[in-house]
């Protein structure tokens, strides 16, 4: 009977055109609008390659760390390169700067690197910051050499090997300075995270619809279920499982569309993102069950309530304005701690911005607690429902 009712529920859900639209079509339409609206912003935020000149004198050629770092940062095969570097004489560097063909030039004299610019700006600041970082790293070399010498046996210290090894290590580390402006500030990713949260919570309409079909005061089918000898728990569980499967299909379609059509990069934590989406979908379904069982309203009113709750939660989590979540977290943090949309998006942010998964796990547990509380309250409400006549 469980399998039979499960198949019937699946067929019933796919026969409802409104649910199919909100589950499958609406997230894709919204995702397409996000891609069109925010892709240009992403491109504008990414740093342009900076034209610079380096005076290729003897001191620069002897500075292995400086030379290796700028070689890496100017490598045309590196998609994240920062500089387009010209190695020229001092006279030529001055000419390029005066003609505004470079943002500035580097000149090493008496082991002291100098940055020469005509004006201040973001490009000039980046050049100065890069040189300062390289100099700070170079100062580490003596300390590393001393530590290596202390580790070596007495009378067996190979100073040349130690120096070469340390110099190679530092050169390798300093060459990792790259342009990460786009990965650190992604409007598109923020919006797509809230879109996934919205899609998860829209599963509440599916569970609300299917639970309404089991309530005697909402449908003829519910009246037949109430007077039938079949266990109500089996019917409700099979209906909820069908709702969960249908919602997961809608979520899968959204992921496939955004990844392969819109080319959204969810990063290396796709498995954790999927797990969070599964738990978020459970939270959405539990919300629909609670609205269906606790409110004695018609189906249209319940649908409006779920859409309102979902849209409000998405708004507070940053969908309509990426600063809204920050404002709520700063001034009224309790709201987003109870907001399932914020729990889902915050879990995504933690994967995107932090190395550890402690905050991610906190949001997973919060969503599970949220779902459990709503389901328990709904079950108690269902058991207490009685009808004078059917």
C-alpha cells in the first residue's frame, strides 16, 4: 500500500501545473535573470592587467626573489597574472612613464627597490604593495638560514646548499601573489546561493499540497482516508517521500542548468553544497507541512502564506540586496538565526569564504533542528484533529 500511494502521489504532484511551475520553471527563470544582471558586474569588478616597467640593471638581475616573483606575476600563461611587464633601461622607463604607457616603474639601486609613479591610484598601490610584500619576505631569509644552520651537524654545514634551498623556498612562496578580486567578491555567487535557498523552501508548497490531500476538511480524498482502515502514518509518509523526491528533481534541474548552461562555478565543495541543499529541502518541506496542518485556511491562502514566508526569508538572507543579510546579522541577529533561508545561504558562505567547516556544520544542525521541531508540532496537530462529521 505504501508503494501504491507513493506512485499515486508522484502522479498527482506532476499533474498540478502550478506546482510544476514553482518547482521547475520559476528557479530557472530567476537564475537566468540573475546571470544576465550580475555577470557584467563581475567583469567590471575584476582587476585589469597593469602595465609596468622594470629597470633591468645588474642589481635587479642579481635579485632572484624579485626577478622570479615578477616573472610569475607577468606570465602570459597565467590567467590570474597582474602585470604586463617591460624590462627596459632607466632612460626608457622614464620615457614610458612620461608617455603614460605604464602605471609606474621599479628601479633597484643600492639594494633598495624604488617605485616611481606620476600619480596615485589603484594600479600604483598594487605595484607598491607587491614590492613591499616581496621585501618583507626577503627579510625572512636570514632567520631561515640560521635555523637550518642550527639543525646541521657541527663542521658539516653546507652554507651554499642551505642558502639555495631557502632562496628557492622563499621565491616559490612569493610568486603566489595573484589577482583574487573576483573570487573574493562575487555578486553572482551570493545571488545563486539565495536562489538555491529559495528553491529549497519552495518545496513547502509541494508538501502543503500533498498534506492537504490527506486532510478531511481540505479534499474528498482526505475524507476517504479518514474513514479508511489504512494507517494514516503510512499515507502521510509516502506522500512526504513523494514530495521530497519531486523537489529534489527540481533542485537537480536547477543545478544542471546553472552549471552547464549558465556556467556557475560552485567551487570544489560541490558534495557539501549538495548535502546542504538536501537538508534545506527537508526544511522547506517541513515548513509546508506545518502551514498545512496548523492553519485552518483554504489552499490559496496557505500557498500565499508559504510564498510570503519564503520571499521574506530570502530577502532577509540577501537575495534582493546583498547588504541586507549583514544589516540583519549586525542589528537583529536572532531573526536570521531562525530564518531557514539565512541558514542555507550562511552555510554556503562558510564554504566559500572559510577554510574550516565548523560554521557549515552549525547551519546543517540548525536546519535539522528547525525541521524536526516543525514536523513534531505538525504530527501533534494531526493527531489532535477531530471531525464532527465527514
